């Protein structure tokens, strides 16, 4: 082999090396990751909008109470007003002539349906999964309003202010479209999960 042949082969290899280097670099394992690895959505932003869905807030709502049994007259209104500090004030007025001089229990229940003598409202509204108890105690449902004393004419009132409720907003505090139930007996604040408050003699939906 002469010097001229060696020089031509050396020039050919020198020209081929950059091309081979480019081909190998394009097939490098480091660039074969799935597309999702380089465009992964952070977990905190991957939830659907329904997870944080809420309904518009309003300033005022009412429940008009009526009897659920033909032989027991129940009437009244529950007015709910939201203030600028994030609290809701309840002003309740009820009249139950058949219960004059006695006390009756009032609770917020899960569903805004007064059918089947109030049974369609299901159980106490309890979004925080607490034990039933007296309002303001160590453990109680967000719907555990409590007992209302009625006078000699069967009329009673109750006023309550709380930041546990909202008129709209997220489900954990929103009381709109829930049922306000009047029971025929008193809440003993102990029996789980109802307080042994008796039948549901009155009902109204918070609108």
C-alpha cells in the first residue's frame, strides 16, 4: 500500500466520523424518555374544577315551615342573614299550638325535601363527620341547632349566629337547599345520631 492510498483512506474516515457521531447522539437513551416525563402536571393542579365547585354566595335566605302531619299544625319562618364578617345569623319563629308550654328540637337536615313526613330530608346535616351533641359543645353536627321553648300559645323564638354556615359557597358550610326540621320532642344531646328528638312534625327548605 503506498502513501497516496493511506492518505485517501484517512481523509474518508475523517469525513465520516462527524456523521456517525451525529447519528449516535440522536439515538442516545437519555433522549428516549416518555413525553409525560418532561411535561408532567403538578399534582396540586391536576384536579378537576368540580373538586372545588361552589355556588354563588347570597346575603339572605329563608325557610317557611309547615306541618308534615295533618293533625299537627306547624307554622313559622327561619330567616338567615350573612354579614360582612363571614357569619350567618338565624332568626327563627315557630308556632305549634299542640305543643304549647313544651320544647321542641330543631335541626338542619341533609336534603331539601320534606316528603314522606320529613323523612326524605334524611339525617342531620353533618359535613364535618362529628358526633351529635349540643351546639357549642366539644362535638356536634353543623345542623344541631337545639331545643326551642314554646310559650302558652305554642310560640317560640331562637336566635343564633355562627361562622359554621354560609349562604352558598363550598359544600362544607353551605346551608342553602337543606331542610330545617322541627321535631315533636326534645333533643337529649346524647343519643346518637339523632338526639332522640321524636318524629318530624314540621319542615321547610332553606331557599
